[in-house]
C-alpha cells in the first residue's frame, strides 16, 4: 500500500530519514535503503539539511524509488527562489516523486557554507500555496501549465520551549493546513507523557500527526539536547539509563524502539531520524517490533 493510501486509511505509517551523500558515492545510501525495504512506508530525503551541501533531495528521491522504496523529499525556502522551487516540484513529479514536506530551514550560519546567501524569496505558507496552485494547473504567476502534478504534501512544526511557543506553532500549522498540508511532522519526542499532554491540541488540526523519533547516540548527545534544545524533555532517568548500560549503543537503539512502540498507541506514524546511523535502522525497527 502506498504512503498516501496508508495515510488516508488511518493506518500507522513508518518513515525513515536518509541524507544524500556529500559527493557522488551513492553506495551507502542505496545499501541502507535496501536494508529497510518492505519495513518502512517511505524514506524522507532532506535537501541539504542544516545548511550542509549535499547531493540534492531530488536525486535522493529518485534513488529511493529505484530501490523500490517510496520517497518523500523536503522543500526549503532558504536555497531557491520561487521559480527554481516550482521547477523542482514539477521535475519531482515527472521523476516519480509524489510526496513532499515543506520544512523549516536551518540558518546558514550552522552549515558548512557560511558565506552562502540565503534566498527566502517566499516563506513556507507561500510555498504551500504555490504547490496547491501547481496542482490546480497554474504557476505562481498565474500562467497555465501543460499538465499538472499531484502530490501528498506535509509540513513541520518547529521545536517549542513552552506553551506560548506551542500555541504559536499551532496557529502557523493551521495556516499551513489551509494552504494544503495534509499531515504534520512534529519535533523529536523524548518524553511520551509530555507528547501525550499536547496531543489533543495537535489532533484538533484535523490531519495525521507524525512525531519524530531521534536516535540518541551517547550520553553526551543526550546531555547536550537536554541542555540546549528547547522543550526536548529528556529526563535524567533516560540519561542515567544510557550511562549505566553495559552497551551504550544498544541501549540507545532500544530507547528509540521503545519510543516508537509507545507512539503507536498515540499517533498515526513516526519519522525515525538517525543522522549517520542509517545502517542501524533495522535494529531500531526490531526493537520496535516492526
């Protein structure tokens, strides 16, 4: 069953994020995709996430499809103007990519080309509006298309540190849904109880909610997220559990799997983010019982 059909049916969807290589060696990307073929519903391919120059998501999405794994690609407003974005969207459809996520762009100062100039010709709301327009047969300037694309389109919610920021993100998410977003991907979930406490308001959006499960790789990473990421809610108990484990890596994989299990009871899916540990995705899925 396709990602779109599974989403519409209300079934639990499993997404895995995979970055393209910084170069043209696609062997690791292809191998990792083959490892999880049949176990996930789609692979999300970021487009130069965190401002790191990589092979484009368009190529990554095509490579996923070639391996028999359905793809979802990110779209950002940071790197391209409205003409280039629309051209890529049309190209994606022709190349067999039918799922898009309009995502928040990280600042260029955090990337590896800090001298690069951000574009931000349009914002996320305007980009969603442009996608909607393309699907109706006209471009953003109002000119008719010779054949219109069709997509399943999602959006993201940025991390929030308190209830006030959460309400602001909900208002923004509502505007995104009005412009055609059909599902929402949330920030990483580290505390199931805290996520559950916000779930009713998220469900009021009226679209499927897909929380992110971020693989913690070490005590140091856990401590950093707890101290510096707004609203992460990593508990001291979780940090102690990782520190005291006989095998830290295995314990981190288990925690990710347990989080996925818990989210199956709360949401309509998960996005698994491993940031370089894509080869460990099969183990995470094993621990999650998927």
